[in-house]
C-alpha cells in the first residue's frame, strides 16, 4: 500500500514571529515522542536554518527542495539528519518555479507521489507566493505563529485564501509565540497572551490552547561560535518553552491519530472518488457547477427556502440541491406507497424525514426485461447499510405514473436519464443531507472529501464504477 504523509504547514506573512523555530523544534519533539513515526521537514525559505540544524557531517549530496519541486520524488531526496529527523536540503533558486505552481494542488500531487509517509513539515516564506499557497492547500494542519497585533492582522489573508478553497477553518490554528510573560496590562487583557487570544477570537480565528513564551535560553540556541542550531528538546530542558512544545506536539499527534486519512491519500486514492477529487475545481467553481433548479419541483433552489439535501450523480456529471419536501415526499411514495392524501402519511413522513436527515440515500435505476427498477439503499456516515428496497416502477420515459412514484420518477429522469429517456448504463445517484441554514457548506473541501469517501466505500462494496 502506498504511503501518504500527514502535512503540517507553518505559515505567516510576517517575519520574525518564530516560524522556523517552531517548524524545526516540532520536528524534533514529534520524532522523540513517537520514534517509529517518520518525520520529514523542508523549507521554501532560503535561510538554510533547517540544514544547519539537521545536517550530519560528510553527508553525500542527494539534491534539494528545488529538485523535489521540479518533479523528483521527495522520498529519494530526503537525508537522514540529526535527532532522527529526515530533511530535504534548502535552495536559493525557488523563485524561478513560481509559474509552475499556479495550480494550488501541484504540491499536494507531488507529496502524494513522493513515497513519503509519517509527518511532513513545510516551512514557508513570510509571504503568499505560489509555493506558500500550495503549501497551505496541501496541509492537513496549518499553524500560524503570531507575536503581536501586526502579525495577527496579517493572518486575514491566509484565512481568506483557505476560505476560498473551501477548506475547513478548523484546519488552521494560531499560536501566540515569543510571548514576553513579564509584560502586564491593566484591565481585562492582563498580559500579551490574553490580548492576542482575545483579538483573535473577535476576528473568528482559532488559537491553540498552548502558547510559546519568549526565552533568552531558547534564543541562545541559534547563536553560538560554532554556527550550529540546537533543539529545545536537548538544550532547554526544564524551561517553560520545553513544556509548551511538548504540549503542542501531543496535540498534533492526537490530531494525526484521529484523522481517517491524510489529504494527499484522499486526493490520489484509486476509484471514482479519487478520480473525481483529482479533477475537483476550487470551491467557487464547485458552487458555479450546481444545478439552478430542484429536479423534482423545477423551482429555483436559490429562491426558495428548505434546501435540505444535496445530490450527485455517477462520475459527478450533475449535482445540486433538493428541497426537503420534494425528497421526503419522493421517499414516502417509494418506501411506503403513500401520498399526502393517504391515511398515516403524516407519521410516516416524520419517520422518513428523520432517517433521511441522517443517512445517505443511493438510487440505482436499471431496466430489466422492459421493467423499470430502482435499487434504493441508505447508509450511515460509516458506510454501514441501514435500509435496502428493490422498487419496480413503470418506464422512466413516460414521465411518471402521476401517483405515488411521480416525484421519484422526476428526480431520476432529470438527473440520470440518457438521450433516449432511460438511465445510462451503470448510472446512480446519491443524496446527502445538508444543513438547511448553510447548505453550501457541504461543498467545502473537508466536508466534500467526506462525501466522496462515503461514496467510494459504497461503490466499492456494491461493485459500482
């Protein structure tokens, strides 16, 4: 099985906030706390701090981050460094590659094909050039060190970039860094750390529960006569900063353990979900690709409240929103043969609505000996099948029977019908519940990945392409 890395990107548009110190020392702490976990670090900056910290004497040259960005597998370029951390040597020639990285998913692809596993830490330049943007898109976790209100203000561009991509905002977290514990304020803020956290919260930013204090002892580790850089783990034991880095590393390991799979793994997984995600346009383009009308009632979905379901067809050819009433009524007719005039319809509808609001519904229509049939299944978020019905309907091309199956006919005809009015070979449709207050959130990157993970599991279990 091909390995895929969990990627941590350290980013800030402001220099001097402790970005590289954070990246290097996190690498050392993570390796020390989980020795069997591969840790790899590289930088898009040109100060060579990573090389000074991790290089061993008399190592044979294996290339640099330049060759990695030009397409050489990163796994072939990693050097085994000090403290058990792997690193890819830095380069001063990366600015010439910016044109190659206009596609923000380029680095994600390189990491997916790199052969690396474990954790990859990316140290970026203090700007949002194409390489930094790629590192942000590739990240499973983004850490932004801030030390003052100026660096906090600069965070808005990073947040805006990730929001445009549709990434879950919880992927990004601020870390108050270089906090001088001696500075105290009168009033509610009390100290520098509280001030930064309060201002971050007012802007809607999330902070890690741990901050990193300013420490003369730690600062001395980067300036010494032999020109080496020493880690906090080995040369600052007993300091407050030592405990702080330990807490941050523990948080990251918990996040790693809880993650179903790294982002690079999903992007390049085999099967239909992987193919679709590889071709996935940025978040704004996904919004633009939505159907304008509900396929059941034909009304503009943007002009009527009640959007409670999202549908996608096989190969993701069509997608859009369904009104709650349209889909629930279709299921009532399909599962129980009930319409709004039927006795017991109200109770059945409540039950159907409750289940549909928790489960993904798969519809696979096909024609068997001239009979139109629909394989209807419902699955929970873990991919476990909760319901299975085989429905026999009339021909799809007749526009429905005007009765209990009319809404289901309309849904399938408008989304899956081929040139002759019937379903294409192997056609299927999945309907997912969404938050009616924010239905578009299902198109955000993290939620959208979950949709495709579920669909990939369903398709694999049922042998669908």
